[in-house]
């Protein structure tokens, strides 16, 4: 739950900074960072819900990993 709070705070931080900068490229980067952190929060939320349902270890059901050489 601490990680979820940290991701939410990071997303808000970047979003707030994006609103305060007049630099177009900086604003774009900060908005993207906010979205990335929001995505991390979504993954953590999904993992917590999965574990609370008794699903055991979260297995990244939505993703496939490249084969290991």
C-alpha cells in the first residue's frame, strides 16, 4: 500500500509540475511521466485486488515476456 501511495504522489507531482511550466517540451515530458506513474499505480492496484481474491502470486496475466536466451 505504501508503493501505491508513492505512485499516486509521483503522478500528482509530475502533473502539477506540468501545469506550472511554460516550456512545451518539458510539459509534454512531465505529462508522460505522470501517465507512467499512473500506470504503475494501476498495476499495483490490480495486483492487490488479485491477491485479496486469493489469487496467490501475481503472474502478470496481461503481459507476455520475451523468451530468455
